[in-house]
C-alpha cells in the first residue's frame, strides 16, 4: 500500500451512528421545546453544528450558556447509553478486517474525531479499539483545535508521518479539511456529501467491505 499512514474520522465513518444521535437529540428536544427531532429536521436545520450552537438555535437563544452546556452533556450521556444498550451497535462492515490488515502490514493509522474525550474513551472501551490503535495517538475535540484541518495535522504529527496520507471522512467539512491537508481522501457516502461535487475524491464507498482490493486499483 502506497500510503505512509491512514487517518479515520469516527462517527459516520467507522461507526454508523446517525440514528442513535438522532434518538438522543429527540429526547433532548422533547424535554427542552416539546417537539420531536427527526432526521429531516436535523439534516435540514442543524447538520454540522456543534452541540451548544445546535441547542441555542433549537431553543431560539432562550437558554443560558450554562443550561446549553448541561443539555449538551446530557445529550452525549444519553447517546452513550443508547449505544451501550443497542445490541446491533458495531463498527462499520469491513472495518475490523481492514484494521487487522493495516496492523499486519505495519501501516500506521489512527482516529481524528470531533467527538469529546468522554465519547472517545467510551469508543475505545466499547469497541476495544486499543487492540489496533494506541489511544494516545487519537485526536479529539479538547478545545484546542479550530477545525478538522488542524486535527488532521496533529494526527499526522502523532503518527510521525507525512504525505502521502489517506483520510476517510463522511462530512463535507471533514472532506474539505482533508483535502486542505493535501491528503488523499475517500468519502463514506452520507447525507452531508450528496449535494456536493468533489472531483478530488479518490473514491466514495458505502462501507469498508472490499476496501483493500479497491485501494490496490486506485491511481497514484
């Protein structure tokens, strides 16, 4: 494989959890404003917003920042509980096989995610990620990064690699950040990407089944 390393986004990329996030947001929305949060509403009105911004917009800026922070923490706690109680919660199809392949071939890889530390710690425990990835190399939202671009640069630094690097992403902001970092980019098909033309993508995939064979066919 002709990459010095690989970086993965997590939510919507390695773990297809949109429906679980919507379930948690629906609970928060019903408690906060008495209205349901559907997939359509989330995608059309709030997609890509940070938790605090989403809550402020959802409540028409009627809550204090402290109350928004409390609701944000409650939403993430609900989300983790729903994941833990979901018997079907698992890494995306093909991910485990791909991780084993990368480990066997000594190809460095890690995760760069906009998730908070509590969620990253939960993912490491829930999916036993530390059997493949050194948790110290995982980059997450600790408040020091302006955007996903900076997170990808930090992930490269922690892996001690430079380009050519391959990044897997499912959001438009993440894809554009990966491109800005001069990485090769493979997108996971998602609602966030449907409306955009992205000619620089190396490929768009549904999941990681057959990914090893696909990578062997991609041009330099």
